[in-house]
């Protein structure tokens, strides 16, 4: 395997929500994409998604040569991976399915082609058992949904993944504008989904216990800590929370009260009754708005934040220069 292999053609396996979003992003970055999916009407659905996503990608700036015309679709797996420099796999979250697929890919691909999985929870150490000849080129490249807008990619190697594979995956995702985090230990759900899960547990507890409504808990998050999290992460915000003393003073001042408050955090059981209470509260928050309207609102605000962060990064780079 070579650290210097140029990645120009991507094979996207599975073109559901995640695979379609990856496809749109790769095309926007000026790459060639060959996509495959055996589902009914998969090609038409994929092309509709790319067309719908393209205005947002244009707003975020297209790479030279970027075009939806660089997308090829085939239902044949061998044809899809022929000539691929990297495979982005988005198959069902079933270990037996992925192991069988990785066995097929292992036989079809040259040994220097990375096979990256978008799996949100299955461990690569188990998935790569299917790639008996070259398990070292298999890695998790888990995006945050939707990948064509959200910058995060979690990179997780399995027990047999080569360090070189991880370096190459990091370099590739970074080259197309992604923010990568390397996860050094395999955990169910990786990291970002675990963080979401920890927060969701307390949110569900507060609503289920009648502390506040779904609308109010969403307001508390999106107009409180959520605004700060869109700028900096928890650890950096803790550092700022310590004032001039930074993180050292933060722990001196808040470690005791913070750990004491953890004891009162909830652990709700999602019974049918609790789920219905949550559902009713969410529907009260939604009102007459459709899913499409809510998605449009989310994406417009997200695009604004991404543009702001890009401009801020450019300004900081110019000052440093």
C-alpha cells in the first residue's frame, strides 16, 4: 500500500440517505463517482438527491471540474469498483452482510485500495474478518448526517487495520474539507453518537418527568449550550469557563458541584407510555410544519453557520500569514 496514491475515483456502495449524500459531496469536490445499489429505482433516487443537494454545495463552493455529470451508476458491484481509488461502503448495519461484502471487495480490488465503511456502530475488527486477504486496508470512515453538509468524519481502525490506511484515510477526508477525529479504541456507536446518546437520555428524562415540554427543552439547547457548541467543543468551553485561570481553575471551582449534579441525572426507560408522551410533546412543538419545511429550515441555518466558520477560518489564516 502506498501513502502517495492519488484518490480521484470513488466507488460508493449503497445509495440510501448516507450513500447519496456522500455521492453529492464527492462530486462537488471534483471527483469521479461510480455508485452501485441493487434497490428498485436506486439510480433515479440518487440522481434526484444529487440535483436537490447541488444548490447548497454550490453555495459552499464547488471544486474545479465539479459536476453531477461525473456520476456513473451501475447495479453490478464488480463494474462499480473497477478503477476505484477508494470505496465508501454504506450497506445495511448487519455484520453478516458486511463481512460477505468485504470478502467480495477483497477479491475484486487491488490491495492498495482503501475500503472505508460508513457504519455507525459495527466494529471494524469484526467487519474486516470478511476481507481475509487484505484486512489491513479496511477502516471506519463514519460521517455525521448529512455528509454533504456536516464536516465530521470519525476514523476508527480495526485490530488488523494498518496505520498507513488510517493516515491515508485522514488525508483524503481532510483534502475534501472534512474535519476528522481519530478514535483510538473501538466503542459501540463510536464517539459522536455516544455524545448525542448521553444528551438524549437526559432530554427524554426531563420531558417524560414533566419538567418541561419538548419545545422548551429544544429551546434551552439550541439557544443555550447549542449555540456555543456550534463554535467550540466542551473542553475548550470549559477552559474559557475557568476565566484567566483556564481549565485548571475551572476544575478547582466546578469539579465538586459538577460531579454532585451527575448523581441526579435521569435514566429513563422508554416504555410505550413514555415514548407516547415524548411523541405527543414533539408533535405539539411541530404544529403544522412538514418534515420538508423543517429540513429546509435546518439546512439554511446550517449553511449559514458553515459559511461563517469558513470565513472566520480564512480571516484567522490571513492574520497568521
